[in-house]
C-alpha cells in the first residue's frame, strides 16, 4: 500500500499543500496524511503516517524536504522505515522517481538529500549576507514583533472575560506572550491558573 505524506511549513502555503496532495493521489496513494508545520517542530501527521505503515508498504512524498530538512534526520527516518520493511518513494527528482527499495534508489536519495541540504545552507548564507548589508546601510527593520503588536488586544480580551487560552487562539500569539502582556498591564495577579 502506498501512503502519502504532504507538508508545508506555514499556514499560508495552501496551494502548495493542495498540489502535493493532488500529486500524491495521482501517484496512487490510497491515503494521504497532510499538515502545515515546520520540519523543526512536532509533526503529528508524519507520526500518524509512520505509525500506520506496515511491512511491504511504501511512504510517498513529493520532495525530500517535505520529509526532512537535513541528511541526518532523513537517514534516521529512512533507516527506521527500512528496518520495518517499508520503502520510501520520492516523486520529484527532475523527471525521475526515486524508490529506496533498491540500492540505486538509496544512493540517489542520499546524494540528492546532501545537495538539498547544501542548497539550503547556501540560501541561508546569502540571506545572512543580505541582512548584514541592509543593517550596515540602515535599511534592516527586522521582523515585526507580532506579540507586542497584539498586546493591547490581549488585554482588552482579558477584560472582556476571555481565558488566556482563548486569547491566545483569537490573537494568534502564544500563551506565554498573553501572560507577558497581562503582566505588563498589571493584570497578571487576576489570572487564574
């Protein structure tokens, strides 16, 4: 059985997620697990897919970076799959599909994984160079502090009787940021645990 896994890093990448799901279904996946989460954090749908797979199944992804951000993590996932008798198939390698059930597929996967990691590192270096240049020229503003910008909203919602959890959900900031906003407004003593 072919089981698909689709992932985008952010919630606003809806079209990218839909395209992955479409491609995975077109490739014959009977079930597709999908989520919008960073590869650096927890990925409950990946865990669910890995838990569902049985010996003889194949995990299918559109690209390597949907599964792992570096060769070490990819190697751990692939080794875990192979130990359970499960193959990995990556659809987008130029015009070629890579299937790790054979030695050639494993080799190609490792090579492309190393290239993808190298490319990400180069992009990160260029980004840091660009930021350094913008800072030298006084043009770099940095990321807008989201939690601080929503502190007044958090306080207003608290005064309306909303809980910290409700405020976090409504404003899109973390519970810790809500607590800090309430503390700055002198309301932290009124918060019940």
